[in-house]
């Protein structure tokens, strides 16, 4: 029996990437087990997805924790108590503190709806349309102490059409997010990701060495 990667997932909203991860696990395409989902919002629809699939979840409302360190410390305690190896940010709308990052060094994976390093932060689809780029996409990366600046694992490209607006572009990008995020998690579960400086390499399953991660 394959070892299952114990993951903890951080969410804030609808949880569509959470659903994609659940679907990949249940279909046997992702060798992981969700130990806990943590939401900073009690109203997040992602929690309904947890209920439907009998996945344990914890709500840590950021409103009740005005100090970011205290909020992050509570998340750390929950994740450690569940034996989480990899932390997955799936639409988590909070900036992590150095306390949290140092608790899971290069063990925090994030998905961002742009081709980093272009358009970090918020409202990135709107920024891409307004800037007039011809291509956009999404990026899976390891989190570091910057905003969307960590080593890039994999990216997927989508065209930007003349009649696109923020919503239509976001929908096209989201479909790609649902594809590449589970793939990146599976590579991690297989022990195939290696970080060297700013680059992430995808090790071959054979003994032929490593190559830069592609999708």
C-alpha cells in the first residue's frame, strides 16, 4: 500500500481547489490524506465541502485574533496535532507570519492565479486584463517570507482574449488551477520535488537524475 501524504489545507472562500484535491484523492490520482482543513472564516463554503466528504475542519476566525502571531500559532498547534507534513494554501486570504513559515520550512504550497512573478497579491485577473497581457495563467509555488515570491513548482498558461474581463479570465485560469495543483501535490507525495535556490526540480522516477519541473 502506498504511503499517503498527510496534508492540512488552509481556506477562506468557496474551496474549489479544495474540491479538486478531494476529487483527485477519492479517485486514487493523489496519494494524500487530508488531516484537517482550517478556515479563517466560519462562512466559507469550503466548510460545506468538508461536511459532504466527512473531512475534519477547524474554524479559527481571524476576527477573534487581532494579533497575527497569535492567529498563526493556533493554526500551527492544530496542524502539528494532526500530524500534517505539508500545508496547502487553497485560496487562503491571509499573509503568513515568519512564525508559521519557520514551522513548516519549504513545506507550504500555494496556488496563485497569475504567471508569477507577474501580478502578485490580490485582484490579479483584473490587473492582467487592464495591463493588456496576451497570456496569463496560474502558478503553484512554495511559500516564503514574501508575497507570492517563493520557488515556482509548476505553471499553466491560458490566452487572454480581447473581450475578456476579470470574471471570464478568472474562470479560464481556475480550470487550470484544478489541474496543476493536484499534480504538484502528487509530485511532493512521491518525493520528486527538489529545491535548489530559486529553482524547483522534478526528479525522474528512474535513476537518470533531475530535470526542471514542467507540466
